């Protein structure tokens, strides 16, 4: 079997890579480098030239060749490599007639716990959304931003004392509304300084959050380690990291208890599996970052199926009058079924999901403008 074509498909907000073989098998993968899709396409093109004519089976070899070529790495390179890696695993599973997890040691579970997203611009809306998600059977809720998801065009300012007070009150209100039957995955979106993050963590600790995600900008692992060492709740971070070696540096500093590798950026299924093994050796948990379409979700499911320390995955749904919807669900041939907050592991060969190529090719790409929320003092707010 030989690779005959590698095609990047930029449809709406999503960037897929489709790999075709001379036997008719087609594998799909997805990049998670949102906002910089053209740069990822630029990296896919030379990778496609390298892969064309080669056997798709030696995935580890291809992963290392693309990883080490040119000496340079980064989000665009990682996004291209990740999408290609997922597609190669998809082909391998289809060729052997088994799901990807069967090639990675077999399943440790037959279903995966999910935490859905909740977004709200007011405390009342956030509490109502959490109550509704609990009524739908979910046992964990994430993307829970105590500082709310306001219009990013509005200039931002709030005194520190008021900001932390309002955030604590919202976490308290959510906990009182859903009780202890729902885990809360608190998402700060990098809004705090280390000192603020430490103070805020101590105030919300009585409400028993499952984890405290990205309380500060993640660029300084040393600063994250300082925060982790001084608070009583576990930190989750890693969605901006692009390689196994960055996660190694994070782990060495004891800067997180939940690692958040993004399967569409940190090396695909191969890279995420390596990071999960690193985490397991240090008694850490892995919660794959998954903000993209169902293609990325199904890649995360394959990982969670065979990784013992991956107890829950992100489910980036939005609430609708009828229930919930997934971003990009119109581009794939199926929507997952959820029962009591868990999703069954797909057992179809390969990734378990197919791209609706006709729709994807007909959908124009969305180019994200470079904008940042303005701060009232004229600078930018990292929201």
C-alpha cells in the first residue's frame, strides 16, 4: 500500500488532512491550531511531498522524520504533524479492520466520561446552563469561567478585589445549584497573575473543583510551578504546549496534576500517547484538550480507550433548545450518543468517523482576524 495524495482541507474554522492510498483507503485527521490554519497548510504541503509514494504503515518512523526535519518546531509544524499522524493511524486501523485503540494495547474502558462546555455572559445564565447540563445526565462540567465569557469587543476593567469576589460568588452559586453530584472543571483562561491565582484558589477550594485550568498564562512553567506549590487544588494545563519535551519540563517542575495535551497540536495520537505514558510514570492524569470538530473528539476517544490515566475528556458542545450540538458536526457522518454523561468508545475500524468530503470541500475557509480584547488602559486583556 502506498500514499498517493495528502490533501489539507480548510473548511470554515476547521483544518482537516485527508490521506489517500492506492488501495482506496482514506484516512482523516484534524489540526487544532485555530487562528493560524494557513500556516499549518503551509507546513502540510512539504510533508505531503515527503509522504507521497511511501507506505503509510511505519507511523513511528514518519512521526520522527517529520518531527526532526529542519530542526524547528512550533504550533504550525505540530498542527500539521498531528493531523497527518491521526490520518495515518486511521488508515492503519482500517487496513487491519480494527479500531485504533486495538493497535495501542487494547481497551482499558468501554466508555469515556465527558465534561461539556458551559459559556455565559452573566452569572444567572451560567448557573442555569449548569443545572440544565446536570439534568441531561452529565456528571462534570467544564470551560467554567468564574469571570464570565463577555463580549470580547468591550473594553475590560474591574478592580482585583471585585473581580475575585465576583468569581468566588459564582463558583459558590454553581456548586450550590448542582450539588456534589457534578464535578466542576474551573477554567480561568490565563486571566490572573500568580499572586491573584494563589489567592483565588484558596477561596474556591471549599467548593472542591476537580481542577483549576490555566490560572495564569502558561508560558512560564516556573511561575505555574510556584502557583501549584502554594494552592490546595490541582492545576490543569498544557493545551498550548506542542511537544513531549515541553510536557517533560512541565512535569519536572511539578507544575500540574492534570496534563492537557492537544491531540491536534502535540503530535497527534502518537505524541499524545507518549505524553500519557510520561504522565503515568509520575501519577498524573491526562485530560486531552478538545475544542475542535468531532474528528478531534474521536481521536481523543481512541486515546482515552487505551490510556489508564485518562479518566475524562472535553466535550465542546453548546446548548441548544433541543439539547446540545457539537461544533463542526455537519462535516462528519455521525454524531455521538451520550448516555448518563458517558460516551461509548467507537469500535469501527480506524478512527470510527468519516469526513463528509462533499460538504467540507464546498465550505469556504474562515480566516480569523487578529484581534484582542482591549483593556480600558489601552493595552490588551488576555482573554
